[in-house]
């Protein structure tokens, strides 16, 4: 009887060891299959304006120019709660012959609400260059400084065969940037609403 009991215990121990080893291998494979890098493209509604003018993305304000930009981003997920991201944005549509180019390097704290949704913040440094060659309103601003933002993303992985993520965010690209804006303000501000698509690899 003792032999039977020892045999049963041995079988259980070996089975448990095999199960643990299988789980460990699965976890290692999952880690190996993880895709920490991502790249994407987006459209941005950009407001550039004198610092005395209130932000308004939806109507024309005196002292404000509204631009349509294309934005490119490249990022790396350090873990599920922290990422690093770089962006570059440039104007493709303007109202008053204004062009804006900008670059950003962000630390990206993020929190996965569930399997699909993630909320995040953007904290970093970047540069903004704004040019306008309209006669009588010429200005050329180029400055760097602190940038910040916040947004949310939604993974399409469960809906498609590809690891795409859609995202939307607000970013403050420049606050009280030195330079004379066309309405006479001695400082300029720039903000962006961005909607885009990234692919993880």
C-alpha cells in the first residue's frame, strides 16, 4: 500500500513539475512575442496664436491661425505603464499662408484601463517653428521648451489580424514662446488635437 501511495505522490509531483515548466515556457514565449516598438501617422488640428488670444479650435479668432498638420510618431513601450515617444509634425493645410513644423520627445506614463483601452499622459521637450510670409504680417518664430499632453488609445488587435492601435490626444506644443506674432503679441502659443493610427512591431 505504501508503494502505491509513493507512486501516486511521485506521479503528482512529476505532473506538477511538468505543468509548471509548461507555464514557464508559455510565459517566456509570450515575452519573446511581445511587441514593444510602435510607429504611426496622424492628422492634427493645430492652433497657433498670440499669447493674449484664447484657444478655440472650432471658430476663427482674431490673432489665431488654424492649421492642418500631418504627424509622425515612433515609440517604445518600456513596460505596460511607461513608454517613450518621439513625434514630428508639419503643416499640409493652412488658412493664412502659415506653416508650422515641430518635434517632440515625450515620456509617456500610461494606464491600461482594460485589455483594449489605455489612458496616458505626455511629458517632454520639443521645438516649434512657425513661418508666415503674408505681406504686412511676416513673422518667423523658432523656439524650444517644455511640452505636455494627455490622451487615450484603443487596441484593434482583437478586431483584426494586425496589431494596430488608434489614439486621440491633446498636446500643448508651445506656451509663451518668444517672438512677435502677427497681431502684435510678443509671445506665441501652439496647441494640437491629434487623431492617429499606430502599428506595433
